[in-house]
C-alpha cells in the first residue's frame, strides 16, 4: 500500500481539479438561472426551459449524463479532451442542483428589500447585483459546500469514460498488481478525508448562519 | 431524424432491463430499511463503543463514492468466501450503501419524538428495547415515509452504477445496445425517458406522502 501511494496522488489531484472546476462553473450557471427563476413569473420562457432542465438533471442518474456527454458531444462536432468532457458532464449535473439552491436562497430573502431598493430608485438589475445576490450567496454557501462533496463522489463515475482520476487509476493499478482489497482500501482512505472535510465545512458554515440569524431574532 | 422503428424494436429489451432496475432497487430498499431498523435500535439502546462503530459505518457510506463502495463489495465478498451472482452482489452493495442513510433517518426520527415518551416508558417499567419497539417505532414509521421514498429515488439512481459490475440493468443494456448497433441518440433518449418516468413517479409519491402524512 505504501509503495503505490505516491502513484495515486496525481490522479487524486485530477479528481479535485475536475470537481472544483465544475463546481465553480456550475455555481455561476446556477446563480443565473436561479435568480431569473425567482424574479420572473412561472411561465416565462427561460423559466420553463430551466425548470425542464432541472427536472432532467434531478431525475436521471449521473452515469447516464456522463455517457450522454461522452457520446453526444462528438456527434455535434465538439471534440474535446476527456478531462473537459468530464468537466462538462459534472457541470451539467451540478448546475441543475445549484439552480435549485440559489432559487431557494434568493426567494428566502425578504420582499421588503426589493421595495426598499425601488424607493431608492435602483433598477432591478442593480438591486439584484448589489443588494439581493450578496445576501443570497451567504445563505447558499453551506449547500454549495455540500454540493462540492457530492461532486467529488460523482467524479468517481468519470472512470467509465476513462478519465484518469483516482478511481480509474486504482483500477489500472489493480490490473497490474492484482492487489484488489489493498487498493480499494487505499482509495477509501483518500476519498474519506476530502469528502467528509467538505461536508464538515458545510456544517460549520450552516452553524455560522444559524447563529447570526438567531442573534438578529434576539435583537428584534 | 429519430429512427422511431428502431426505438420500438429495442423497447422490449429496455423494458425488461427497467424491470431489473426496479427489482434491484426495491429489494435493496427493503434490506436497507430492515438493516436500518435493526442498527438504529442497537445504536439508540447501547453504549458509546457500539455507537462509535455505527457512526464510523455511517460516515464511511457517506464519505466514499458509491462506485468505490460497489467495487469494494464486488471484490470483498469473494475474498471472505461468499459467492453471489452479479444481481445479488448488486443488491448487497446497494443495501450496504442505503443502510447508512436509513440508520440516520430512523435515529433522527426517534430523537425528534417528545422526550417525555422515553420517560413515560421508563416509569411504566418498560425496558429500553420495549420502549423503542412498542412505543417509539410505531409513531415514527409514518414520519419516515417521505425520507424513505427519497432514499428509494437515490437507490434507483445508484443502481445505474451497477452497470460497471455488469448487472443487466437499464444502463448496462443501454450500453450493450449502443455498441451492438452503433446507434447513440435513440438509445440514450429511450433510457433517459425510462429513468425519467420511474423517478418522476417516485418523486410524485414522495411529495404526496409529505403533504398527507407529516402533520
């Protein structure tokens, strides 16, 4: 186990890279759709499209989405490195969840804030950018950190399209050395601290938010 | 555009595979609820050491990717001398993954029941086990239904991963058909529609339970 450990470190870095790039890209897509979803009415065309998109993402397994990205992108003439196919698949998946996250936190912001900024003569766009979204991001952070841990777990599925991340690298080493149990245990040991670490950060952020809101309640 | 005739031609295979997916999901849910009930009773009624062990198990199922857990079960079962076919290996793996979540569902539900009921049970001279089994669990079954349906949705999604250990469920059949006929879009679309149907129905059921049962 000690011998192969260094050989698993570069793939571990690939796992982290692919997850966090996707998290970052999906964050902005989610924020965009989430804010449009929460401002405009239900039957706005963009909303209908984004609701349909979220429904597709939430109701299909991630492995299907990864196969779809892998098989369909070349069909429409986009030829990418397998790493970026992975990034696109995970971004596609995560953006669906993050749309829901940002929609929930933007709608949770008090309606009075919109009215207050209207009286101050701000347009809807400036209200969103300067007033609403900064507050919403604070509320989104715990859920986003949770999403990060989901993504790290989901990135293991990218092994099916032969992206050399941690799981795939371990499979390759298993083929060479036939030490199945040792390599699987090693993988578990490498994944556990990262995944549990991110969800621990999520719970700290959640507690932080709860403390602040309870203080505000007391002040009232 | 889409080759509808081909889609109809492969429909029987896809339907059969969807049945396998459903079969695996329900069997695993059944076993994981069973395991969750037993282990949550053990966790709630025993001392620190056993609680720490169960906690470790729960954190393990949460912290390790499902795909890695499936391969661990796939390789570890023969290692300790248990030989199953792929189908049952898949069921064992998904039950193992699901149990981590069901333990937490039941444990939280019991801890949310009013504290007074534990004390009332004690005063009536019931042991810890009796209080749990006769008084607390009947009340939480109703409350646990929505999270359990959610868990079923997760299990259906996780069952797609079993294609890597060549269980003949929907994703595996989809892959086989794609590489048999080299038709991508139609097959992907059909498999996606099957999953959407199955999971949307389950989501609907879970919403229904949430509205009706939780007071």
